[in-house]
C-alpha cells in the first residue's frame, strides 16, 4: 500500500460541504419555508463593523432592511437601530440529522430584523437557509441515487460476469438497451413513470429510485468486465482449485477489486446524479415547492426580471460549481491512484 | 461486409428493445392526456372515455404498440393529442431546428478542438499546455445548466443577443428577407453553450491521443530521418491517432439530436429536446416515445457510422 501523504483538498472540500449541509438546521439562521412577504427579492444584507458615529464594533451588526414606499423590491437600510449578530442563538425548531430536536442556530439577529446573508426570494425566504436545506435534498439524492445504481449495477454486473452463459447475455443485452438511450432522454422517460405532480414528502424517495433505476447499466458493464478478468486470474483459479466456494471467491477475491472501482465510479456518478435532480427540479419535474432544492431554487431565473435584477438567486449555481469541482478533483485523484496500483 | 450486416441487424434489435422499454415506461405512468382533460368541468367523463376509445388509448399495451409500429411504417409516427395532428407534422420541423443548432455547434466545437488539442498534445511550451488544461477543467466544472443561465444573464444585461426562441416575434409573420440573419443571432448563445459542453471532452481526448502516438517508436524514427515537425505531426501522427478520434466523432454524430435538450429548454429553442419536456408535461403519449426513439436512433446510428468509418480507415479492425 502507498502511504497517504496529505489529505487531498478535494476530499476535504467534499467532506466539508456535505458536513455543513448535513447539519443545515444548525448553520441556517431560519427554516427553509419561513416567509417574509414584505422582504420579497431583498438583496443580501450587508454586515457592518463601523456604526454611524465611526465606532468600531468587534461584533458585526446589520441594519434592518425596509422597503421603499411605492417602489416594489427596492430596499434601503433603516439606520436608526443596529442589530448585532449573535452566535449560538435560539431560534426556530429543527431536527438535527432528522433525529434530535434542537433550536440553536450558529448565528442570527434579534427580531424584527432579518439576517439575509444571501438575499431572499420572491416570498422573502432566506436564500442561504434554502441553499443549505436544498443541498440536503440535492446532494443526498445525488449520493443515494448514485449508491442505488452502483449497488444495482454491481449486483447485476457481478451476476452476469460470474454466472456467464445466458444470464450474462440477458443482462448485457438489457444494459445495451439502457445505454442506447441518451442519458437525459432516458431520465425524462423514466420520470414519466411518476405522476405529474408529486407531493414533496414522497418525491425524494421516488426520485432517487428513478435516478438509480436509469443508471444501473454503466456500472454493471464495468463490474462485469472486472469480474470476468478476475475469474481468469491465477490466484482465483488456484483458490478454486483448492475447493473454495463461490461465496468465498466473491467475498475474498472478486468483491475487493470491484469495490475499489466502484469507489472511483462513485466520484463520477454523484455529480451526474446531483445534476440530474437539479435538472428535473429546474424544469418543474422534480422536487416541488415549498421544499427547497438547488434545481427549483434556480427555476425562478427562467423569468427575465429575476434573472436581470436578482443576481443573488444564482447562489445555488455557485454551490453546484463548487461541489462539481471537488468531485472532479476527487475522481482525478482516485483514478490516478488506481492507475498506479 | 457480413460483419457490417450483422452490426446493422444488431442495431435494429437494439432499436426494438429501446422502443419496448420506452413504451413500458411511458405506458405505466399514472394518468394520461385525457386524465388532465377531465379537470375541465365542461368535458364529461363519458366524453373522455369516448375520446380515449376513439384514439385507441383504452387498448392494452401490445395493441397500442402494434398500432404505433404500423403508424411509423406509414410515416405518421403516432398521433399527438395536444397538437391534434399526426406526430410527424410536429416532429420533422422540430428535428430540423435541433439539427441546425447542434449541427453547427458540433461542427464548430470540432473545428476549435482539433487544432487546440493537437497543439496541446504536441507543444513543448509549458504555458500552452497548462492554459489548455485550465480551460478544459474550468469548462468541465461548470454544468451546462449553470452556463446556460449565465449566458442568459449576459443576454439580459447587455441586450446584445436575443434572450430566447429562434426568431424575433416581429419577423414571424413578416417578410422573409431578414430571417437567416435573425435565426443566426438567436443561434449564438445556445450554440456557444453547446460548444462549451463539447470542447473539454474533445480537447482532452485529442490531446491524449496525440500524446500517446508521439511516444511511439516510429515517431522517433521519423524524426531522426529529419522530417519537419509540422509535417510529422499532420501527416504521420494525426492519422495514427485517428482511431479513438473516429469513435469520438461517431459519438458526437450520435449525440446531434440528444445533446441539446437542456440548452433548447433553457433558450426556448423549438427543437426535439423542448418537445419532449412539453410532451411529458402534457402527457402526450406518442410524442414522448417518438422523441426518445429519435434520440436513441440517432445515437445508435452515430455508433454505426463510427464502426463503418473505423472499418474503412483502420485495416486492423477488418481482421
């Protein structure tokens, strides 16, 4: 084994972004669906350190945004009172990891001011909170769907490669059919399986199932190749000669090799599946309001007014690029390591 | 030749398989076009049932499939409920638009990528290599959807380019003289988005193919004969590197119909990609299947073309 020198920055970035999003309830100042109708399309709130008298504050503070009378979506700061940013403040209830009831947030300000670090959307919902909670749906549907299709692919591909004969033929012919349809078209025709309007609760699971279903063919083909080449290797033949059982062979010799390939492929598939969820939601075929996802948060940008004046609504796009970059780098890292082995 | 015929039959079987999968997927969807119709209070349930019977949508799946096959053979490609016309009337103009967009984009992408990839693969100047690497890794990291939104933002902010669609509203019913120029202006941004999608893939493959061949012994031999560098690159290295590039070319041919789905939907380009999105939302049964079949058919045809080209170009394959 090669010794691990430093932690790869890409892996660190992946771990960090997923960690923050996993604890979204803690890092987000508000709930994803708290509306402030009087703050529709408010730009990001500015953090201040110097007050009007020129005094420096160690604790950053904000001014309350107030709508200008008669001008929609135009705001100015109400400088009459400062609202210091507090840390570890009690706020709205949320469930940490979906299990523990909690109400502490990393930061927040006193009512009636709102701390909108990334602006707000049409309903005045905090974009940053929605970005974090939306990441939970987008990132984890990506990870889980990639997991589903990898497991499915490994099972079917492993079966095909190990059993050979007609099972191999059957599985590979079906895989070919799935591979012959371009990815987005396959995704869309599989999406047609679901009812047009899915309620937000069920959509997460259904979407993952669909995504996992359409993507099994590529990993299956890959794993089949690995298993086939494994079976012919001398140590496998030797083990078989010593009377090793099928289960033992798969567990001790074939699975470890296939698993390392699966790890590499995971770094390739996860961003693809994240993008699949984002794409579906963007076109109104995936996660629907009020649940946030990076896709349906980007959807308002199809409107020209929003696109022109609300640049802060692009924040999911920035998050997407960041995550993509991290996964690309991780894949390159793993692929290189595997190549040298 | 026999090999090729076998490949052709295989492709046809594949198309058959795709059509079965598409039918099963789309048919098992809950609700159809007529269910959405029922929301209209002026249409009675018996009317919906009668319509469904009239269009043959109450029959079992195999019967529907057979009817579709017959209709494809007649060149009608099924019936669109939303447009109330045979699907071919809707499909062909859309297909032409898609091919116009993705054809020009793919052509330009190759025209840019080929010199860039060869340059990056053959150069000994370090900064050129790293500049190309930087460009490709930047383009790879930006998803097409995000790039499209950014380009739209650019169009909205500057007003240099039209924001969407294929023709300006003023020209749709007017005289024809300005149309080609108008379409070209509408083509720019979606085309750019598609080119940006293809470019990193093409450049990386071309570069690695060139680099691989440059390490072959025959290149050293040719160099020692004193063959000029450019001639060596274009006459000896490039043909030797053609093999993976032909497969890639087949892929890009095959993706002509399908690659532009996202871009079409974003920029409102009236092509096949936007059609399938609309058809899914309208539950327009046959159009969803037709679009999927066209995309898959194009893909299979592209692979077939690549196989044929390889067989022509590379004698090793024929063995």
